């Protein structure tokens, strides 16, 4: 029987993991190409031979997704495997129709062939959309587990946008490691909050090797904390699965891939942002949880915000900078920065679009619904420079930075700045302490 020719449709994350766990050493398949979407400047390179294994001595080419039809025909492809996240069902099936019309089969991979089993207990945190509050939930989980005296090693969903061989296994134990690994703003936003709280965090490309390293971390490891990306389901088989939903985007929990998978897998569902959502939207989300996962424990929570310099906001014309992916493929219109601007009495929110330069102008073109927010795009030096120049050009009195990191440490900002911080605060019971107390009792038996 001849090998099936495969294209893996991805975005430098789940696609590489699906390849590594199922296809890499599988003689029944020949992966002829990856495609790349969502992330700027990741196409037109190769998945390197050093990671691809002995069946792929030349590596595997990565094409832009808009070339999909032509490369299906070029390589006479049998099957295309969709392998990236936070995509509406209509788009997923539109790509499926495109693939079928080009003559190939279209498939989605589940967890049976892609989840790795750890020798350590695993708590996984995921979400139904980008920007629901995974990071603050992961931080809360880590704090509670550490209060029991447990050594928590975090592992982040992949963000390998640079040298893939060098990024095979990355370990971050202090802020200097961010510089050592040439991290983008997007990577720093996810890694730095763990580091500053005393957690070691791993990420990279080869998650079997990463899992082995995390389990045997020199600082010790009692629990693995999977810190998910976008709305993907975990790469490691969880002993406790926590999924965060967002009542500011009611209905999205049943309309985006693979967010509904993550919701259906959940042992615990956190309804975040109850403090800023309408009652009817909260009820919609609650009813949808009951519909698809009635056995899940539901935790109600607020995303509490604080600012270090309220006077930088009050009465001022402000520019609001938010997390990039949350605004782009996450499609958020109201983030912590907007909430802070309203709560602390900003006179006006300035639209940055007329002042955007370079790759930021391109971002607004690709994602026209971002609105009057500035995404903190920083996948490379050019984007970071464009972000700094755009802030400099924007005619505002001050800047509200609502990213998880201190942006002034990364780029120059020549205006008064206040940072917004946000944390998970549970409302009533059950809360995260209740959930994790039961988990700790089980693993200590």
C-alpha cells in the first residue's frame, strides 16, 4: 500500500505537535508540506530535518495558507489535516470545502493520538477563545498549588516563531532567560508572569522532549501545569482539566474550533468576567455549559483590574494598548485597558489607526475590526519598532498598557504610561481552592 501524502494546515504550534506525535516516524504517511496562518512571517521556511526525523532528511517546507490549493495539486495530496486553533466553524468548513474541491480528504485530529501521558499529575488550563483569561487562571492555580508546598512546573502551549532547532526545548527560570531565547513580546507576555511568581516554565517545539525535561527539572517537579494557548486542547493528558469561558462573547463557546472540544473535556469550567458582563450573556454561557458538559463543576469569577497610576488616566486623552493575539484572532473589542479607561475616567480613547506604521498598518488591514485599540504586536524587531513609532506618533496625553508584561522594558514609550494588571477573583463557592483541595488530596493518597 502506498503512503498517503499529507499536508498539515497550521500556525506553528498544534501542527508541529500533531506531526511529532503521530506522523514523524509513521511509514504509512508522507507529510509533504505544512501551511502557516495567523502568525506573521512564519511561512516560506522549513520544519528542519533535525526535528522532522530520519524519514525527512531534507526537512518539510512551510507554505502560506493561501497557497493551499496549488500545493495540494502540486504534490497530488491525499489528505489535509487541520491543526490550528481559535477559528470559527464556518472558516474551518470553508477550508474543508476548499480542500475537498482540490481533490483531497479533510480531517481533524483528536486527543487519542496527540496527548502525551506524564509521570507527574497534570492540571491543564484551556479556554474557549483567546482572551478569556487563561493566563490569570493559570497563575491562580499555580499560587494555590504552591501554597500546599508543591513544586509546580508550568508548560506553555507552543509559540515557536524563531529558530525551530534552537527552540526544541526552552526552559525559563528568570527574566534573563527571555533575552537568552530571543523571545517575542507575545512569548514574554506568557512566560514572564510565571517567572516573576517563582515558577519555572517550559515551551518550545518537541513536547515529548519538553515533558521529559519538565518532569525531571533540576528544581524538582510535583505537578505539571499546562498553560494553554488560544482555545486549543492540551498536549498532555490532564488529571484535572479547567476551561475558561467568556460571557463578553456569549455563544462563542459553541462556535469556534477547537474551543468546544476544550469545553466538553472540562472537569471545571470558569465563567470569567462576570463583573463586566450582562446578566443575559452570563445566562447564555451558563446554559451552553449545561447543554454540552452538565457534569462539569462551574466556578464564577471576576477579572479584577488595578492600575499603578490612576492620574495618568483621569481626564486624559488616552491610547489603549492591549495584548496582540487577543485583539487579532481573538476578536476582543473590550479588554482590561478599555475597562480601566472607563473606570478611572478617561476623557477620550484615541484611535491609533491613523498613526499606525509598517507591519501594524498591515495588522489593521488583515483585522479591520480591531477598532480603537492598539495591539501589542511584537513577533520580531520590526514589529516592535513599528509599535514604538506608532505610540510616538499617536496624538494622545497618555498610554494605558494592558499587556501582561511591562512594555516599557521592551520598547521606548515617550508618553506617560500606566499599567493595568488583572487577576482572577472567584465569586462564592465552589472556588478554585475547593477544586484544587480535592485534586491535591487525590494526588497525595
